[in-house]
């Protein structure tokens, strides 16, 4: 199924290229390259040796888009990434064919971005973000690839609600979601000595609505997705299956922009059930009910300088009462644009809890609090 969808996008692009010249296709090539540096007190973060200061954080993204006609868009984006011991490979972010019939109805097919939450569809565009890290309570970096896109389709459109009611945008999607073996969602399994050698995959479905209110710059929205992925699992000499019989996540969010100020907030609830079946051993059950939220604000002081602050929180209401049950994160961020292509970011985090990014597999003794300093340089084109 995945190969057929990607092949359809490629064939559509090839067919359009045969019918029109390259100039007529309106081909555009964009991308960016970033180099990050991480320093933490007490705990190493996401497989990096960050307590000693680590430059093992690189991203390189390239996307190519074409527009054969006013209604049809075709595009593909690839990414090289490295974060500590993870990544160090080229992956496909998305590859899609987008046909917009009119403002009320359009369809995308291929490996398409999942319309989840406020920032999921833009979290792959680092040059457009003030933040080095989006709030990890809702957008964990180690799960970026799994959240960003799925294989399948999206139906979308917008409806005007009248002169005094604003506009409603809708998106409905379905297909298959794939979680790679090194995804952050498997950290609890890795800490227990289990590996998911081929990752897991399964059907996914969901939707999103956004209400652009009559108040200029004010928007509210909600989205939801669910699924039931599965895959092989091993633990030493034992092998079996890991299945997720129940997975559901909802998002509620709002955003207000006026002049140089942007304010945003989001709440998400993730409910999962994971069953681990190893041949010859009793079934292990993992249950989670995570309540996640953040509030953020930013200010663009000049055309080159901007800054912001956010607070994010996550609590698993079904986990044991340890520091891994929760995480609270204050983040202070600044960005300077040297010109249209080169930018620098700095971000300081004060973290209480170890729910996201911290693991016993990377740390001998996890401490409940951590300070984290992040630096990033980027070049976009």
C-alpha cells in the first residue's frame, strides 16, 4: 500500500513533466541545514552525552514541489537527521499529490502530513519556528517522524460561516501510520529490555477542525486520531508481538496573533493500551493516560530579533508515582536572523520530571530535575 501511494505520486509527477516543460511545472526547490548543541545538568537527553555537552544533533531537509496547473500540486521532502545514537539516515518526510477542486473540497494522497494539533503540520519547518524545541509535552522530538505524516490521504476544505461568524476549516484523514524502531514511544519497552526490531504499524484515522473567529487573529481548533498498530518484539531469547489494541489522542488548541505578539495554548490527552506477548511468558500490559498541555507567548522585537517563553506539562495518570510519571518544562527562547538565509537560536529549559527524553538506558542514576541549554545554527534556501 505504501509503495503504491508513493509510486502514484512519482508517476503523476512524471506524467505532468512529459506534458509540460519544466518552466510550466513551476518547480521549486527549498530546504535547510541545522547544527545543534545540547548541554544538560544531571541527566543525558535523548541518547546524547549532553552532560558533557554534545554537538550530535544535525538536520538536513530538502523538498521539491511542482504545480502543473492551478489545482494540482505535487511534492516530496527528504530528511537526514542525527540525534545522539539515533537517526543517522535519510528518511522520507512526505511525498504527496494535492488536488484542490475548490475552497470547499480538496484531496491529498501519498505520504501526507497528519493534521493534528496546532503545530504538527509545520514542525518539520525549522526556519519558520522561533523555538528550538516545540513543547515536548505535546510534540516530543523523538516521535517527530511518527507524528508528522501517515501513508494514505487527507480530504480538506473550508466553509465561510457568514460575515459575523468567521470561517471553518476541516480535514479528515485515514491510512497507515508507521513507528520506527527508535521512536520515543518505545522508550518504556527499551528500559524494560525489549526491542521492536522493525517498528510497528497499523491503520490510523482522524480529523481536525479550525475556527477562524470574526476577531482578527483569533483561532480555535480541535483534532483527534486513533489506531491499533502492532509489530514483532524481542527480549533476549524470547520473541513475540506487541499490539496496541487501543490508541486515541485528542487535541484542543487556540492561537491569537496581533502585531508582533503571538499567544498560543494546547491541551492533549493520549490514552493507550499496549499488550506484549512473548512466547512462553505471561502477557505484559502497559496502560497510559497522559494529560499534556502548554501555554506560550512570543514577541518579535525587530525584523531580526524575536523571543518567547512557554510552560509545558505532561502527567501519566496511570503510571507509578516516580519522576518518570510527569515532566514540567519552562523554556525561554531567542532567535536572531542574520539575513534571509542564516539564523541562530538559543533556548534555556528548566525541567522537573523525566517523562520525555530521559531514560535509564542513557543514565546510570536519573535525577528528578535538569537544566538544559540548546544552541542551533541554521541555513535555509
